C-alpha cells in the first residue's frame, strides 16, 4: 500500500469521526457540567477556608489576651510585694510586728482547729442521721445533697489539717490526727459506697421512676468533678510558677485536697454493672441450658438515650457513655462465645440480635452504632457469620456423614427390606431424616432475613449434598459390580436400588419445595451462583435416581442373559425363549409398581422396554445365528407381540411403537429386503437412526439362509456403497443403536 493511499485512509477516518456531531454536543454539555461543579466546589472550599481563618484569628486573639491578663496579674502581685517591702523600711521593728501577727493568726487557727476537732464526732453523727433518715423514710433521698455538702466541708478540714501536720517534723501529730479522723474516713467511705451503689443500680431506679435520686447523684458527681478541676488548675498554676519571686503565691487555698476522680470511678461502676448482667445472661445459658436473651439491652439503652441525658449535665454525655459500655460488653460476649463450645443456634441468635441492634440505633440513638468503639463484628465477613458458617458446615457434615454411613451400611448388608412410607413405596430412612434436618435449618435461617447467612448456609448445604451424591454413585457402582460378577452377595439389591431411586427423586422435589423459596433472601451478588449450584444439585439427585433405575434394568438384563444367548439360533425357530425373557421383565415390573413412586415408574418402564429392545438386537451378534427368511420374520413378529402384550398393560401404544420400532426397521427390514430393495430399506433405517452400525446390517445379511452367497455379497456391497454416500450426522443426538455393541460374541 502506498503512502498516499495510507494518508487518504487516515483523512477519511478523521472525517468520519468528525461527522459524529452528537458526540461533540455531548462533550460540550459535559464541560459545562464540570465547570458548574467546579464553581460550586470552589465556593464551598472558599467558605470553609474563611471559617477556619476566622476561627484561627479568634484563637490567636484569645491567646494574646490571656498572656496580657497573666502579665497584668503578675505585675499587680509584684506591686503588692513591693509595698510590703517598702512597709518594712517605713515602720520600725516591722519584723517583730509581723512575727507577732503570724503567731496570733496561728494561735487563732489552732484554736479553730481544736474546736472543729471537738465538734467532729457530732458533725459526723448529724450526717449519718440525715442519710439514715432518708434511707428509711424517703427513697428519693431529699437530703443527699445536704449530707454531701457537710461531708465535703469536713473532708476539706481533714485534708488541710493533715497537710499542715505533714509540714511538721513530728510524726506523732499526724498519727494523732489520723486517729481523730477515723470516724470521718469511715463515713466518707460509706457515703461513696452509697453513691456508687446508686450508680450500679441506675436503670433499676429509672424503672421505678426514682429520677430525683439520680439527679442528686449526678449533682454530687458534678461537684466532685468541679473540685478536681479546680485542684488541677491550682497544681498547673503552681507548676508554672518557676520564678523565685513568685514563691509567696505557691501555697494557694485548696491545694491540700486530693484528687477523687469520682466520674471515672462512676463510669467503672457503670461498666462493671452492665458487664455483670451480660455475664449472668451467659452463665444462665451455660449452666442452666436456658436460652440466651439480650433484649433487655434495648430497654436500658432507651433510658440511656432518652431519659438520662435530661437528668444530668450535658458534659457527661451519658448517651454515648452507655452506648460505648453496652457495645463493649456485646463485643466481649461475642468473643466469649467464639472461644467456647457454643452451639450454632447461638451464633444465629447473635447475628439476628446484631441486626435488631442496628435497627434500634437507627430509630432511637442520636448517633450511629458504627461511631461507637469497639466496632461490631456483624458484617458479611464478620466473625459471627464466619463462626456460624463454620459450625453449621461442620455440623451438617457430621450429620450427613453419620446418616450416610448408616444408610450405606443398610444398603450393603441388606439384612431386611427397605423402609416403607405411607404410600407403600420403598425408601431409606436416613435420607428422610437428613432432609428433615435441612428443612429445619432452612426454616430457621429464613426467619433471620440476613442475606449473607442465607447465602452461606445454602452454599454449605448444596456442597454437602453434592458430596453425598458422588459417594452414592461409587457405592451403587461397586455393589452392582459385585452382584453381576459373583453370586455370594446379600439379596435385595434391586429393592435397595429402587428405594434409593425413590429417595433421590423425592430429594429433587424437596429441593424445589424447601430451598428454592429461600433464594430470594440471599444476596443479589450471589443469587446467580447459588441458583447454578442449586440446579447442579437437583440434577445430581435426578441423575442418581436415573442411575438406580438403570442399575435395576442392568440386573434384569443380567438375569435374562442366558435366554438372550439362544436368540436366532436354529432352536429358536421351534422354541423361542422370548416368553421367559418377557415374563422376567414382567415380574420385575410388578415388584416395582408396588413400591416405586409413580413418576419414577414411568421412567423405569421406558428404560426396561428400551433395554429389552437393545438386548434383543444385541442377539444378532450371538454366535451361530441364522436368519431363515420368512420363518425368522414370523418368529420375530411373535417375539415382539409377546413384549408388546407385557408392556402394553402399563405403557401407551405410541410409546410401545417407538420402543420396538428399531427391531422392525433393522431386522424385519433387512430380512425382507431383496437385491433391488435393500438400498431403500437401508436408507429408511439410516434416516430414522443415523448411528445404526453398518456391521449390524452386514451380520444380518451375511447370516440369511434364504439367499445365495452371491446375492448376499452384492447386497452387502450395495449397503456399503449407500453408507459411504450418506452424510454422517455425528453431531446429532445418539439413538438407541449407540448402545448396541457385541455381547458374548467376538466383534466382526
């Protein structure tokens, strides 16, 4: 190709592209859309940056203002110190006056401390009386705050006294004071236990409507927290006063108090109380074999989300505090269940409970469950689903193995007849039990409305079923081979094959009735794969049923093998064994019609009649066969009539005609054919049965005794020529002739 022609192709291609004007119009609209989105995004970013800039500026101003105020305060304090220093120079003997003043103040403070120590026992008794009276007469504890106020004053006095004693070098002072404050310490501990007891029974108080006590409890916690915050501020200020000139301000009021961390302890009490309820629920399940019940969580969280926030300061954020506590306990319970020998039903309950838990949050909580840490383990790949799947698969495998082994043992030993159902049909009990268990589990998971669980369980069920199908194929094949090759086998194989065929056809029906309706509950992403696996499993049951029928037919064929070996022999013309063959088939048909499910019996009749046709045609390959023209045709028609009468009691006429038509097309056609008509007969045969073997036709023609050898050779040459001229339809569906091979005879 020349360069010019190549350029022309390029130009033509570009021109063709440019002619697609609608694409250019779409490009313009996309550009406009992107520009609008960019403008909107720019405005949003600009607004957010302005907000952050304003917040940063306000923060800088506030920080600068705090520095100025701190410096001003230090300047004032230094000014006061300067005045004190100047006063020393203005007044003679100022140090002596200052010392006398300090002595007086210390004496007064000591006198006040002695008075307070003398009244300490009385004050503690008053507080105890207040608390006792409320506990005995009013559960709302109206004087609880008053008792706390008085107790706080006594604690402050104790802390200051102990602090001052610690500054002295004498140890006996601290010991004496410690002994004096023993009653106060006991009362303080008792009061704290009372408050924490209310914290432990918070939801019980809410359920009886005692909200006033809860309000007072949280007021006390709030007051303790405020005192702790003040102490932290004092200590922080003291840690920042590093200048020696600022030393006089180190000993600020309140610095002697100890941190109580009341709110932290209260949260620990909340945690312990909720954890105890979870532990009790789990213990009841383990020790008393009771059902695991966690629905009480929803009542508690309803109070935590709706009621408690109105009874306490917003700074406590009680809704989130209890959300974290309950979720932590729920996660811990899940971990405990995984580390224990927990039944699969409990995991299924927990999966359903997590779903209800999330729905509850969406309806009642001021935030999402996903905002709470630790996160839940309830996703499609969560530990609950994985553990339930593992246990379910393990259990169903154990059930199936146990039932399979018992069923196989009964199938192999055949010590008694198979079980009879209410309709008188044979069956194997293990199959029915297995599907009852499957149905029970499917009904349970259907109630969960959890797509991931449904998908996983269905996949496990079908995996186990397909494995069982493969095992049964091996067992059936092995038992049939033993039956056909040796006589030393337990009787009743036909009955057990019939029972197994019945069961597998029922299983296919059970699949449609039990499992198919649950597919709509599975996840959309897996539904197609599940349906494919479902179809494979159903086909497997139907195939097993067909195998059972076919093996019964093989047993029948094996029973009539001696009689089939005499077909078309010289003695056959005087005394045909066809009646014996047909009677054998009829006996098996009678046995099967009594104990075989109706739909399967029709399949059995079709396979049996086909088997009779195949075995009859195989007789052509018997050694020593002769076809004596009209006599052979008459005897063949007589044999076919016997078969039609036997099967005609159960099969429709059109089915019988189609079944025995190959005999008429082949045998009667080739026996009636002459030199001029053999080609037409052969074409009619091949048109109906494209895979009819040429060797079979040659055997019939070669063994005809009503024709001379020269005519026979010419007829064989004609059919060979016709066969080579015919188009072979190897891609067509095989006919009955594909199963006709030499039996008990050497190939031609």
